[in-house]
C-alpha cells in the first residue's frame, strides 16, 4: 500500500438476547422473566442488526430505561433550540404547550410567529383613545377635588361655622338644591334674584337664589340668618334653611301656595277678592310687621314692604316675605349702608337720608292699603302716582270715591274712607306723626269688627 494507511468507519451495536433462543423479539421478551425495559415510561425496540432488543425512553422523556423510574420528563421550554415555540411555552408531562399571549394570534405557535390581533394603526388609535380617557379621568378627579375645596372655603366664608354652633337652622348642601334650580321651576324674579319652587324631603319649598355679589359679610349674613330663623309668626314666612356652598348663599323658605298679593290684585288672572278678605289681609300683614318691629328679640326692619312681598296661603292668610334684604340693626345704628327696595313704595325720607326706621315700613304699608282698596298699581300709566292722587284729594278735602275698586265699593264707602284716612296717616312726611305698625294693626282690627257688626 505504498506505506499509506487506510481507515474504515467502525459502528458498535448491541442488543439484549437469550443465548438459548436467538430469535427473541420485543413482543416475546415482554412476556419473559428478566425483561430489561424497567421504566414505566420506556419502550422496547427490536434490533435492526441481528436478533434481540434494546430499551429507550418514550418521546418526551430521557434517562435510563433499564431501571425503575429511570425515564424523567424533558423540560422542552428550557431547550428552545431543540423545541420550537414562537409564543408562550408551558411545560407539561411528556410534552409542552405553546400558545400566543393575549392580544396575539397564530395558526400554529409551534412553527409560526405570533402576530398582533389588531393592526398597528388600530393599536395606535386604541392607545391614543385610552390616553385621552385617562387624562379626562384624571382631570375630572382634579376638578372634583378643586370644587370640594372651593365649596368648603365658600361654606367657611359665608359663616358656616357660626351657623353650625347655632344648631337652629338646616344647612343644605349644594347638590340638595341643584335639582330645583331649573328654569322650569322659577316662580319669581326681581332685583334680588330668582325664586324657585321645589320638593325637599316631600315638602314644597321656595329657594331664593340672590344675584351674585348681592350679599353681606359672612358674620353679618350668619347673624341675620340666625335671627330670621327665630322669627316664628303665623303672618311671616318661615325660614327653613340655607346653602352656603355657593358664591352668594341661597335661602330656603316654606312655600306659600297662592302667590303674592300683587299677583292676585294685578296679575294676568285676577282672582275675586272681597272687602272682608282685603281687610283681613291688611290687618294680618300689619300684625306680622308689628311683630318684627317690637316683639321679636331683635328689631327687624323690612325695608321693602309691597304687595309682591305679601304672600297668601290657601286660606288667603298673608305672610310677610323677603325681609332678607333688610338690615338687622340696633337702636344706635340705624343708617343702612345702601338704600334698598322698590322706589314706588319707599319712604321719601328714607330715600333722602338713608335713615331706615320702623316708620319707613309704615309709609310703605300705607301705599299697600291704597292698592288694596283701589286695586290699582301704585305707579299708574303715564307715570301717574296713586299715592299723589289720594293725597291731592285729601288736601282738597275731597273724598277719593272714584279711586275705589267698584267690586267692593258698593255699600262700603264709609269703611273705605276710613281705610283711606289710615293710609294717609301712614304717608305723613312728618315721620313722628305716622302711627306705629302696632297702632295700624289695632285700627285695622277695629275697622274689621265695625264692618262685621
């Protein structure tokens, strides 16, 4: 071989066989003693190179098939180079499971890549929308917290701690009154603001929402509310509570069903109102004002007495309302900071001096009496004054019969003249010459009795 050396491949093979029976196969060996495949997860393989057999671990297991429990599970997930998985791998006994994670999909995750269920544009859109919703939610939380802080500050600024200590009036939260404050519930509107009718705990109430900025200092407002809440009289509208969690506090009063005297006398649908009813309204209203002036613990000056502020219930019983704009003053501090009220009914002395007294309300009540007996507005067409017409007749010594309401005038001229004289006394420009509200109430009661005899 010319000194060269030739090599041949060498392959070793072996098999289990019985020298006495060289034709053993797996099927025969399994029935014989000494069967070599001991592991429960082993399998017998017939030799391809002569008689006999060998033992191997079944698929998914590895180890020694010739001993008990020698074949153990293969962790395919730990061998990605041998066991392909393009998704999430999970080892199971003898095998492994390969699935795409949530949001991804594939026909076969073992051999094919997992792709998103939604295309990229859809993912971007969902991400943007989700981001917007998250920002909106966070903004909402910030706004809610800011509003809570603001409401707490308004509550404190409007005298909440003072009213809490008083414990005699109900303090409503803003959300308690919000359902009532709808345009469809408005029953009155004026220079002070708006009045809404609504139900709270099954009770009809009137909510007065003042014009923003039309308020007093917190302590003054709180003290006024405390004093008003103590005013309990059948001819004065009862204050139920207030809401302080707003810029300008809202007041909650009992609801009076028939509306105001102004509505009944001059409204679009005038209601019949006999002479007896009118005198009773005047007398009861006078009693209410007299109580405010002299019988309440603190002097209460109304400052805006007029038919629109005299409400009537189902029995036409009058109740004085809207004295929340008046000043609660002591004897030594009678000058109002602002001249407030309806100029048509206002005391000229008060308008000139800014000095609000009990007699200022008396003057305004005199105008109310004239409206009651004439059923004419205080300001006539052409800017004519009802008060001036009555006063001119009085100065001339002439009776004002032509000014009386014809519905009640027949057979009652003397009584109407007496009511006119009482009103003229209330309108005296010499303040000291005017009667007190107590005296007015007494005279009205006397006239009522004389008429009924």
